[in-house]
């Protein structure tokens, strides 16, 4: 097995190391270099100092800026506010910050649009969202509000409410029909809620947008209802196997946030 010397002078690195490991090492090298320089640096300096091809460096720098581990001003990079977040206590993180990596993991595992919604009265609001990389996909805008009965996340939240609150919702909330499949009837929604409670996940079947299937799962913790994760999948890619995998991942993800 071929061995290549590590340019940083530490433990030798295998020449056949997986690309993902190389990317991780380069990412850490970039952060350490920029922090140690303690002054704004340009990409060319980083590339020369760390022997990273410019094509790879551009992608890594873009990702680090997006995640706020680096900050960019013009052509220069400095340490970003994301580094300070790594040392914060868990209870200092907002709900959006705690949900974001879990939403991202859902999107990566399914390559479908994943979101986390919170309740706002008789509506749900998109707090975090990650869009599928497929050409055919459903996109959710941050801050989007939709009536509870319209999205799978809304149905999941509705099913997690106490019975008396559900009855108040059925008596008070307007329930427009977004498509011909939208469930607006109170008795049918009661039956749907019973099914959601039994199965642990909620479904929408082209009820908000034609051609889009939704699967959602509520998150409850000791402090009460936090919100709901959901995925939106075009009907052409949706089948029983996809539904089963999405449901299992949603339940697992909800448990991670609740814990």
C-alpha cells in the first residue's frame, strides 16, 4: 500500500485516502490557517500555503462562508461567527440552529426537499428548509405560512395537539381547498388525525400542490410541542419503499431533536 508524506509534517497519510477524508482535512486546514493568520487573507494565499488546487479551494471556501465558519469581505477571508457557536452551551442555541443540521441530513439522505415547521396559530411556518438537488423538486420558502391542514407538517402538529384544541381548530379555522384532494371536512380530518397518531407520521397526497406528496412527523419534548419535520417528494419518485424510508428517517430525526 503506497504511503504519501503529509505536507504538514504530521502522521503520514495514505495515498489512497478517500476523497471525503481529504476534503475534511483540507477544510480543517483552511480554518486553522485563517484563524492562525489573525488577518484577512485572499484565496491565492490559502491555496499556495496549503497546496490546495484552486478548483477545490473555491468550493470549500464557499461552503465555509455559507456555514459562517469564515467571513468574506471582497476577496479576503477572516474567521466567522460560526466558530464561536461551536463553544456555546446547548441551551444557548435557537430552535432553528438545532433543527438546521437535522434538516440538512434529511435532505442528504433522501435527496428530497426537507423542512422544519413551527406552529403559528392555525398555520405552520417554515423555520428551516433544504431544497432537493433533483431537477424536478418542490421548494419551500423560509417564513412560508400555510394552514395546518395543507402540509404534512401541519397535519402532524395538529395530531399532536390535545383533543379540545383540535375541536377548537375544527370549529374556528378556515380550511381552503388547495387542490381537489385537499381534506377540509371535519369528520374526515378527525379520522386522519387518528391514523396519524397510530402511525406516528402524517401524509399529504397532492393536497396542497398537484404532483407533490408530503410526509411529516411532529416533535414533542418535555416542554411541549416544538414543531414538525417534513419532506416533499414529487409523485413520480414516490412509492411505498420511499414512503417507508422517509417515515423511518423522520421519526428518527424527530427523536434526535426531542432528546
